[in-house]
């Protein structure tokens, strides 16, 4: 609904008790009704209610995102077999590696936008929004070119088996042709979520997820396009979600509106975004590099292990739903309240969000452990593939609460402007320790059990460090 044009305040007659009514008051009423319709200012009100109202749509959106991601695997595994399934599932870490830097910058931009929104500095907020969109266009075009060219080289470095490398290459190259849609979608969602709008990303994810699943069936099951069809379905649905998000941001009359003519890099807020986002991007990139090395170790056990563990990773993604939901809620809540200088409120919200994230992640983890075998059968029929996935689940799921805690504290620290701390902790625990220890153990024993154990071990290590640091946070800095 369009916001009525505002004119200079004047006084006019009304049937009020005073007989006079200021149009300026009318403007404020209309502002409350229309301008804030898709925004949620979290600097006042009931903390638990606001956190849940924000996190629940994000949770549902992540659920559809996970369906979006698993649709390829389910359809490919059932219609094309274990080799094609291995090709699709083993690409996840490599995709994250090449997209993680901008994801970090997007998170950094969200922190900056949320802070200015909480402080009601709309000029700086608009500059940050259009700077993020400019970064998105640059990174989207760059990722299209470099992702397409580097895909076969990186897959070779990972030691991808010869019987699947050509399929993995085809999938990745087509996937990266849709990079601009993926990056712009993440930029738009970052803008909406930073002002408390977690509902519209949900609606658009539902639409794109349904389109992705339908196109998967059409391209793979009907047209027999192999993994190329799965990749094509993914990028078309990504562009759809990006177009829908961008359309909303252009047409809205709220303070987070995007004007295409204003998209450019503003030096002052651009520097702030990079200062906040680059440490997170580096953290994501280094974790992704370590996961690529882990994937290389998995590849040495053959395509069946690749398919089984890769498939389990898709199932494990459901345990990330509460984690990522409350990560976004925590960062947005803390950032807005920091901008408004509501430091005690930020601390209370962080405690509530961490409790919810840890509890829900553990419950989902235990459910996955209990139903691991039937869940694996949804993706594959090969007994060995199923066995690898079930074994991985039984080693990891019992400690999902530690994974949630580490990510949750990282989100809080980013909200208070300390994005370097999570980067350092993750670099040491999830990169250096994980890669060094697993590589050494695999060289000495070549036992896949160490692949299963390395993630829970490093989650435990990072959680101890974060627990000790979290107690010393100065919320008023």
C-alpha cells in the first residue's frame, strides 16, 4: 500500500475535544500505520515476544531453504543414482567457500543497517543499504566469472574421484551462472531482516522452493537432464526469489526502500560495512576451506562415502534451522538496541536467544539420531551409503547444543561490534585444529571414524573459549 504524500503541517478543524487537530499528529499516525508495517523496532516491548516474532518466520524460511537445498539430492539420488548424488552433495562446501566472503559482508551490512535503524539515523541507513546493493552487484558478477572458471580446478585439487568429477564440474559451472541472483537475494534479505522484517523473506522462499522442486522433477525426472537439470532448477528459482525481494524493496515507501538510481558505494558506511563484514567473511572462508579439506579426506574413502556423508549433511541442515534463525534474531536485536543504547535490554535478549537456540538444536539433533536410517532412505537405496550417513549422525547429533552455542555467541559478538573475536576463535578451533588433526589422523590410520569425530571435538573446543569470553563482554562499549 502506497504511503500518502506528506505536506507541510498545518492546523485544521476536527470534532476533537479541543476543536483543533494538528496535521503533524495525523502524519505520525499514518506513519505508524503504513511506514512501519514491514519493520520491527526491537528497542522496546516484550523481549521474548519480539525475539520469537522475528525468529519464527526466519525458522520457517530456513526450513524451506533446507527443502530447497535437499530437493536436488532427493530427486537426483532416486532418479540418477549414487554417482550423481555424490556429485551434487559433495559440491556444498565448495559453493560455500566461493560465496562465504560476500555472505560475511552481507552480515556486516546488516549489523550497520540495524544499528542506524535503532538510532533512527535514516540518512546513514539509506547509504548503507545502497552500498550493500552496490557490493552485491560487483560480487555477483565476479562470482559468476570466477566460479565458472575455477570449478574444475578446485574440484581437481579436492581429489574428487574420476567417476564423478565430470558430473560435479557440470553441476558447479551451471550453478555459478546463477551467482548474481543468489548474491542479490542475500543482499535484499539482509536489508529486510536488519529492520525486523522476517516475514517477506519467508514468503519468497516458499515460492522459490516450490518452483525449485517442480523444476527439479521436470528437468531430472521428465527430461532426464542429469545433474545439469538440478543445477538449472536451482539457479532459476534463485533468480525468482531475488526478483521478488528486489521488487518489494523498490516498491515499498518505508525507510529501507531501495532506489536503483542511488545504488553506489558510499565511502563512510562502505568502510564500516567492510570493517564489520570482512572478519565474518574471512571466518566463513577459512571454515569453508577447512571443510573443503575435510571433504578431500572424505573423498579418499570413495564415492559411496561421499554420497552417504554428503547426504547426512543435508539432513543435518535441519538442526541448523533454530541456530540460523536465532543467529539472525540475536544479531539484529543486539545491533538495534546497541544503536538505541539499550545495553541491558541487549544483554537480556542475548540470553533468551542463546537459550532457545541451544535447546531447539539439541532436540532436533536427538530426533535425527533416532530416525537417521529412515531419513537416509529418503535419499538413497544403497545400504553402504545409508550406513555411512547413519554412522555420521550417531557421532555428531548428541553435541548439537555446542554447535548452537558457538554460533549463537558469534552472532551476539557481531551485534556488539566485535566481529574479530569470532573470526579468531573459529580460525583456531574450526580451521587449524580441525584440519591439522584430521589430516594427521587420516595419514596415520585412514579410518573414517576420525572424520565423524572431528566436528564434535572442535565444536566443544570453541564452545569452551566462547563461554569464557562471553562472561567478560562489556555491553556498553
